[in-house]
C-alpha cells in the first residue's frame, strides 16, 4: 500500500514532495498504528483540517473494509478449491514484489551517505540474518543514530 500511496501522492497528484512523503512516512512509523493510515491522516489534516483527516480515514478504510469482508465471505465458501489456493500463493509473490519496489523507490530518494547504508546493513543483519527481536535492534541502532546525528549537527554549528 505504501507503494501506491507514494505513487499517487508524489508522482501523479504532486500534492507533496518526495522529501515530505519520506518525513511523513518516518513519522507515521513512530506513531502507534499502521504507518500508511497515520500518513494518510496527517496529509488529510494538512490539506483539509479535521474534516480532511476524517475524510482520509474514511477513504483509506471504507473500501478496503468492504472488499475484505466480501473476500472473507467468498473464502469461507470456496476455501477448498485448488485454484483458490494457487491464487493465494501467487498473491504472496506479488506482495513481496511490491514491498521490494517500494523499498527501492524510497532508497532512491535518500541522500547518498555511507552511514545510512551501514545502519541499513546492520539492521538487516540483526533482523534478517541473526533473527534478533526488532525491539533489540531498534533499541541499539536508534539511540546510536540519534547520537551521531546530534553530534554532526553540533559540529556543523561550531
């Protein structure tokens, strides 16, 4: 969903810049709840105040809710069909491809600094290879990243 949201907001509608999307996306990950919903609410509020925020909530939740409910009812009825089982397996591959495409689009917008890629590699190693809990990885890398950014900012002011 992040891929489509970014594509529509940044590339098609040009309502926000790529940098604004990245900032909102990062903030949406910090706030409790799904980051896409948080980002949508922030943009809706920015563009239309509280009515815009509520419209964003209704717009992003309404149709998916109706579709999910309908598909759930259909799955309950036809879950034993082999064709349906193969279709669900194919959808998993599509979802993985969308996640990779979104990650590549977001990475293209990042500044080219070695430190960011080092943190990316450390995070991937901790989560993907060593299978450490997210809380431990973020608890270790997060404060280090904040301290390094603070130190660089302090040096730049001197």
